[in-house]
C-alpha cells in the first residue's frame, strides 16, 4: 500500500510543484500509459482520463503531511498547488522502492498546459482506435476545447517524444 503512495510522492520529487488537480491526473495517467508502474485505475471523465483512487491517495498524502496542498482563490474557481513537503522528503529518503529514473519525462509533462495534457491523455486513452476515429471522438467529446489539426499533430509528436524518453 505505501509503495503506491511513495510512487505518487516521487512524481513531485522528480517534477517539482504541480499546479492543478487536472494536470496531476493527466501526468500520472500519461506516465502509466508509458509503462511507469502506477496502480491507479482510470475511467474516462469530463476532462479526460480520471482516477478516483488518485484523488483519494492525494487526500491521504495531504492529511499525512507528506504532500503540501495550497488552495488559491482565482475568483470564479480554486486552483490547487501540490508539492512534496519536508516530511514527505524524509519518508522517501527512508523508503526504498523501484521507480525508473524518469525525471526528464515528469519535468516535461509538468511544463505542459493542463489543456494540452488533457488532449494527450485522451489520445492515449483511445489509442486502440485509428487516428481519424480518435480525432472524431475528441472533437465530439471535447467540442468546447476547439482542438485544431495542429493541436492533434503536436500531441501525437509529443507522445512519440515521451516514448523515447522512457525506453
């Protein structure tokens, strides 16, 4: 059980602070699709792949004081920031677990916008379909995002570049 918690904590060790719950969901999902051993189960949700298990795990990590959560009032919504706390760092220093050295991948994912990661994770979620079918599905399910042809091309190129970083 604690191994799964430690793996999530290690994301912050490698990526640094993550701004936004949606972004965190997408980072973990994309890493999982790239064969990083995360155990959280995902379902397709309004903003793409979503894991209730990850949400609960993050709540537990915050309650234990291993992850620092900052809530910012942005007027019409709240934005959450997550970072590894000093207690979390101490815990990881004591805990031995096997997580590949994928710091560049996590840093790269964290540099992307939540909107872009939503597209990337959605493309990966429907990867068994043809590109045309995926595009049609995304344009139907995510009509409000107004993804362009260029967005799709950039997302597919980004997925290929990520795959090279974890080989």
